[in-house]
C-alpha cells in the first residue's frame, strides 16, 4: 500500500520544492503565489539529484543580514539539511513515518517518478501558534517579502517549481 495522501496533506507536511539553481527570491515568490507560510519547508533538489530542506523561517533568519538575499542561489545555502527520498509506492505509510522519524533531519521527501509529491515531517513541531504565549520573548526580523523582494514575480524567472503541497 503506498504512502497515504491524507498523511502527506497534513498541515505539518506543507512544502515547496524547487531546483537547486533557483534563487531565494524565486522560492519566496512561489511560496507567496501558493499562499504559503514561513513555517513551510523549502525542499531543494541539488544538481546531483539529492534533496536538501529547511523551513523558510530558518532561511529568513540566517539571510537577514545578507545584502541582496533574493539573489542567493539555493544550492549554495549551508542551512539546508540533507534528507532522504523514497518513491511513494515503495513503502506503506507507517514504515515511511518510521524512516522519517529515524533520519537525522526527521524529514523524508516522497516522490512519484522522481518528482516530489510530499514530505513526511516526524518528531518536529511547527512552533508557537499565533496568539500563544511566548513568555514575552519575541525576535524581530525581516519578513520574507523584505528578504526576497516584495515585487519578485515567479514568472519573471521561468519555471523553478518542482512541486508543492496541495491545498
């Protein structure tokens, strides 16, 4: 039995997948076009076919002092963690979740004929929900639009999107 669509569509598994030669601004444009949030995962297919991942919020924080962050090539980001991938039909849902849980990043990219159709995030929480008490501690930082350029249009750069969460 293949990995369940229901599990892949869970909120914690939201993602956008792009090619490694995409720029950070393009990834943000794709996120905005899909109505995504900062806690979504950015999945990057590297030139060698491997996969790397990070939350948009992690990248935004690390690029906050970078001049021209929108022009940073994603394949060059050291913040991206290596993750494994599996074909959807190769494992059942429980086995895939276990594999994800036991991996270093606790994330597994799920593919169909080599293209990403989902991710499995295990043992990781989204963080503090809007309106929750954070103990008075807040960390101001630039918004994704400020880092990526509010006026970046995905179509201006061609097609870099490999896949995304279904809404």
